[in-house]
C-alpha cells in the first residue's frame, strides 16, 4: 500500500471533517439506476461512501474500496446493513475480480489504467459509471495535478466496440464542493 497516499488522505479527512459529511449521490447514477440488471456493485475510491450507501439502500451488495482508513471507519459507522464489504487497498495495485460486477462506480477519482481493469471486472450487460473533474480555464482550484483532470470528451474515448454509451455530460460541479470545478460523467454498458 502506498503509505504516502494513505497518510495524505487520512490527514485530509482529519483536517477537513466536512469532507466526511453525507453527500447526495450523483444525479446521473440515480436516474439510471433502474437500468442496472443484478445487484453486485463495486465502488472505487468510495471515500465516505455517498454511492456505497445509496447502492446498499437500493438493494445492492457493494464492495467499497479506498485507501483511507479514516474514511472507511466513518463509512462503517453509517451503514445499517451487512451488504457492504469495506476493502482498504491501494487502487494503484488493485485489480477487481474479473467478470464479477453488475455495476462499477468511479467518482471524483481518476486512474486511467484502472478504468481498463475495472471494465474487465464487469459482467456482460453490466454498467460502468464514471464521474470526475476535468481541465477548464474557469476551474477555481488552480493547483490541481493535471494528470488527475480529464480532457474535454475524454471519458468517451476509453471504451471500444464492446461498450455502448448510455449517457454523457459535462457540467459545473455541486455547490457543496470546496471549489467550483468542471466535471464530466458517463454511463456505459458492456455488451
Ligand atoms: C475525492 S474522494 C472521492 C470519494 C467518493 N468517490 C465520492 O465521489 O464522494 C477520493 C478518494 O480516493 C481515495 N484514494 C486516493 N488515492 C487512492 C489510492 N491510491 N487507492 C485507493 N483509494 C485512494 C481517497 O482516500 C479518497 O477517499
């Protein structure tokens, strides 16, 4: 496990506890949930678990992966059923179980090689929802690492003929976030 990433995120969550507050799930995920066939989900870099909790409340079993023990501990306190498996792991070296999931979610986190590994973890007919920040001249946070920002239209370029784009959007982020930032989201389906 990358000790530095773990320490960095544990410090962030400890110093800014507002990051651990309950937040609503992404509207695109909510509006497409009825399309998901099956109930086995993966939440990548789940943080304090806005999507893990939402999916568990809607009948999914969720494998929730994050490097931060602080975030996972907070999430465990808010769960009231045992359909969630919390996994403390470094996603840089994590390969989700092949062909296991009906839905994978990766939000506010960008690891381009992991997108390919996660696509392998989807069953045929499964969905993959990705939503994260993109580069934009009007982003308020000017010191973001450009490696962790999407380019315009980039999410559509990751998936070949074996996938169908169900929805795609670029938009300004939610008001509760610390900085105004442009975001991009995609819901795709594996054939
Ligand atoms: C901005 S939060 C996103 C939380 C959640 N997905 C959401 O949308 O609300 C990013 C998360 O990525 C986790 N993270 C960062 N680097 C990681 C790594 N190498 N392996 C696993 N998790 C990591 C952090 O601990 C943090 O919880």
